[in-house]
């Protein structure tokens, strides 16, 4: 009986470990997408200011 209880405890521990790993990967992907959106906004700003310069020239 105690042996089964320990086994279930180990299983829960492994499950928590996998959960932490998934969360870590998810956060990493989220940061990557955020950096990508930031680069996209930067390109938009450069493009926009270039059009303004072209119009003034």
C-alpha cells in the first residue's frame, strides 16, 4: 500500500516536472513572437519615415 502511494507521488512529481518544461517552452516562444512583432514595428517606422523624406525631397 505504501509502495503504491510512493509510486503515485513519483508520478505526480514527474507530471509537475513536465508541466514546468512545457511552461518554459511556451514562455520562450511567446518572447520570440514578441521580438518578431517589435522588429516588424521597427521596419514599419523606418518605411514610414522614408516615405515622408521622399515626399519632402
